[in-house]
C-alpha cells in the first residue's frame, strides 16, 4: 500500500507538493484526506461499492465517486474494506481510559465509540459515593473531580481520549444515590428524586437508563421502579437497556419484564449481551426470539447486543445470594465472616433456585469458573486458575474458597464463567436485531493492565465477528455485520451524524484487511491485540496509521437526544 504520511498540521511539510499538484489538476477542490479505491461498506447494510472517501475537517465530504476532489493526504486502500467506526454497545472502559486514553484493545478492532452504563454509571454521585469510588480502586487509580455523568464524560474529553464516549445513566447508580445499598423500595419522595436524577442525566446527553438486575443492590429494584425511571428518560427520547434479572432459569420471565418496561414507558429497549446461560436453559433461545419478534411485530422497538464467546465474565458476587450483599462490600464481607451466615450462604450457593442468578451453578462445575482479577497482590498468583483448582489446593469446598477469596481480596474478584453454547452464539449473530458489545474495558498489553487477566472479548470481540464468523464461517455477509456494528446501533441510540458513511456525517472511519482481520486473544493468553485493522479516523483525525497508534486523542462526548445543547433542544422527544 502506497501512501503519503499524515501529519498535523499539514501546511509546512506539504505546501510545495500541494501547490504543484493542485496546479497540475487545474486547482480542483481539496479535502484533508482521501481514501482511494477501497471497498466501501457505508453502514446501511447495502451492497459494498468500490470508490473513494473524502474527509475534510471532522466530517465526511464525499463518498463513492468523488469527482475531481484531491486530498492533502491520499491513501491507497485498494483491496481494503472501508466502513464507519464501530460502536461498542457495552463498554467498561470507564476506568481504563483514565489510565490509558488510547483504548488500544478496542481501537485495534475499529471501535470509535465506547458506550458505558450497564447499571452503574460514573455519575451522578454524592460525596459518599465519591469516597467509595476512591476506596474501591484496584490496579487503576484516579481522582474523582466530577459529580454528574455529564461532568465525567466531559472530564474524559478534556483529558484527551482516542475514541468517542457516551453513556447511559445507571439505574443502580441513581438508586445508590438515594437509598444506598438498602434492600427496600424507594418511598414517593425518593423515587421522585431518582427520576429527577435521570432527567438531569438525559439533559446532559445520556442515552437512556441502563440496568444490571442480577447484582445487588440493583436486584432489589422491582419492575415498577424501573418503569418510573424509564418514564423520566422517555420524556427526552431515551432508551432502556438491561442486563436482565435472569439469563438462566428465569430467562423468559426476564425478557417479559423488559418488554413490559418498554411498553409501559413508551421507550425502546435493548437486552445487554443476550444469552441463555446454563446447559438446561440453552433451548430457551427459541422462545426468547419468539417473544422479541412478537413484540417487534406489535411495534415495540426491542433489540439486543452480544459478545461472540461462550463464557461470560463478572465477579464471585454472581455466585452468592443477593441478600448477603445488602449494604455494600463492607457489610457483605462482614456477614461472610459470621459462621452461621457463612454456612447459610454455602448451602444456598449449592442449591438450585429461581430466586436469584447463581452463575456458578450455570457454569455447571467449578472447573468452568476461572479467576481473572484480584485487587490484593498476595492473591494475584491465582490469576488464570480455576476455582476448582484453588479449592483443591486449599483442601476446601469451591463455595468456601469463593467466600474466602472475596473476604481476603477486598473485592468481588473478577471471574469468568463458561456457561453458553456455541450453537446459540452462531444463531444470535444471524438475528436481524442484534448489535455487539465487549462488556469489557479497553486495555493495552502493557503496564498496569498486565496485573490481571481480562476476558479475551476485551481484545477480540469485534475482530472475532469479522474474521471467524463472517469471513471463515460465512454466517452473515460482511455488509450485514458492519451494519450491526455501525448504522444499526447508531439508529437505536438516536445518535446524530454517526454510524453511516455519508457527506456531512462525522468522519469516524475504519480501514481493514478483510483477508487478515481476526482476534488473537485467548482465555489463557488474553493480552493479545487483534490484527487486520490498518487505519482508524475519529472525528477526521487519524488515530491508527498502518496498525500503529498515532498518539492522537480526538475523541468527543457523543450525546443522546435529550441533550440541551441541540439546536432543537427546546422540544425534547
């Protein structure tokens, strides 16, 4: 591939060359960058075309046949796919971007927008929440100068980040703001304040309300509470997005709850990382699809996203009953040290139930539960080992071992659970209403990130889709996959001027080799960057050049439909 190097500013280094070139072409209009001869997937899902993409400033100037336009920088991308930047519908890069603004693991897969807010969001916070955020930090440490969600997002932008950032406001976060970690419903006044916090976040640009209902204290919220929060968000055009109350034994009931919340609030709704967890529940996917497609046929906009693996990742809290976690980590840990409580917890961890989500039982065996993230240095040597191995080594039951690790680590302990079917993963990829997420941070294979093992989805989820499932297995065509990574989630979110390669849209553009794109991260060796992504532009600025980060941090806050900064903000939707 032949190209001219991209420099900013261009003027001095390219002045003579540009003057000569423009004169020879009878001074045709000029763009900052022209990508020549690529196979263009515009994000709409339509068939690709071979052509050019012109970028000027932060926007796309022309696509396809661009006439006599020339670029101050021209890049030959013949044989390469050119597409809008990818949208990560569930990102946990909230902290990793504070440590490393590049978001390298995602950037190397073409992600240009990180969307946060699965239940917990970085605002709104009160002073007690600020102190908890500071005290609970692990390998990554940071100051907390913000209070609102909007403040946090603007903090990222002002510091400089490579990708764009957006967020839902967390239903858990507004609950903690008003109720702490208490297991009770809010009273009328508390619920009104929670709704006002949602409205404030929507005016700051939140995408809607996100929930994560298997975890305490989110587990304590009933359906009516969630409907009330979504009614507030719906005033501003927000959507509901949820890690549902169950992905296993009560999967169908949980889908029904999400559809009910959408119907009652009048808002669209999306299921975070759709799955049927636990072998006994794998056949339920048929009924899940039927329920969603029936709701869509009724006019409800119900969608889902997913990651392309048969294992999930969370913490050991997802293997313990929510009642023992009331009051937050300190109260949880203290209860676990009471012999009577400990015995009760062990028994409940071993007993199948529909009352709460026990991912250890969903995995089927403690050998399928892998420990990947510790806060305490003394426990870090256990990283990458199964709970079964550690339990055998200590001469304890897996349940007792899990309890001890939570106490000794001072955290929920990062954990991978193998509990889904490959057949279901393949089927979900083909569903027309499916988008994609990493459900992970955006680390780099260096520095502080090497102190724990993430799920390989952090480094490979999107490249795995394009390489394994699109190119190698031909489950869906490339244009459909790119639509599900770009135009489709952008439309669901109500994002303006992104997700499609079209004149006037922001120039979030990726260029990759469809013959080589693919993931390299494994559960054993997760810190491996994906391959095949060659160039990435964010808001018209090149952040990846020939597969190498440029050092640029042009990322911006991407805001939802209720933001008061829109020119039509006087008419919230």
